[in-house]
């Protein structure tokens, strides 16, 4: 099992550009999450999904959109990137019966 | 308002000694607590957890203690090894209002350095 994978690993954008981050999991997990990690701030929840076709807002959802068209994939979109979105983005997933989330390796995004 | 706090950004210990990482929380609804370990350029990996109905959970060299009255938990690593050098995050989960899934709230992390 590959677990949770994220694509791409690194990306540099210019202000105003758009992009999509892909998260894939092969563990048949129902729940999937997107976090951002900034220095000294831990991980903050952007959006999450409790199942295929459903999404919900987390703590810091502004400027991001998500979609979960397939159970194994969770996409995070930035429609118009801003320098404040420079961060490391982590995807995570879990089964419904436990709180333990399993994380991907992260995507380092720089917005110039 | 930080509901989960790790007040020590860094900690250094000698190899073979005990490492104690601390975490405080403010939300009395938290009922499940986890510790994650993170190496540079990798995602966090689950280390150990504890339910609020317990006050201790042990897994090999790692023990988590929970003091509900003080809203405090700690992670003990004995003996510490150089490979334990990483950032450690504590996280907490709570029952939420109906229609909202359980989520993790993370602390800001503590960088542990184990010196050989």
C-alpha cells in the first residue's frame, strides 16, 4: 500500500495563478483532510470530507476550494494564489471508527 | 484562541536520558489525544494516543500521561535515541455538534534534539 500520496511535491506560483493539489489514498478511508502548516503555528485545517461527494469547511477555508469526486481522491484548489498561501500543505485520511489520521508527505507551495 | 498549546518550541536531551514533551489544552470537550512525530520534508506520523478515560498509555519507549484536572498531557521517551530527533505535535479531538465530523486540533509543535 502506498498510503497517502500527494502531487506535486513542490510548486512555485505567481500571484493570481491557479493550481490544484491532488491527494490520493489507497486505504479505503472515508474521511479526508487538507491542512496547511506554517512556522510556529502547527497544522490548521482547511477543508475536509466525510465521504465521496461531500466536503466541509475547516478553520482556514478562505481562498481554497475542494472536491471529492472519488472516494480515494481529495483535490485542493487555489483559484487565485496569494503570497499568504505560501505554506506546506498536508493531506490526511482516516477510517470512520478512529480519530487517528494518516498523513501524506506534503506539498511545499511558494507564491511569489 | 489556541485550544492546544505546546509552550516549549524546543528541547534538547542527551542520548539515553528521558525526554518529556508537554502539552496543555483548554477545551474540556476534548476526549481523545494523539502525538505525532514529524521529520523534515516528511508528513507527520502517528506515534501514540490516549483516551480521556485513561491516564496512561504505553507503547515501547513511549508513554503518554493525561491529567484531566490540569488539562495537561505529556509524552515520555525513555531512553531517548538520536533517531528520535524530530518535531512532536500533540493533537486533540472532541465530540462536536451533530452534522460535524470529529477533527483534530494541533499544537504548534516541539523540536526535540537528542544529542549523542
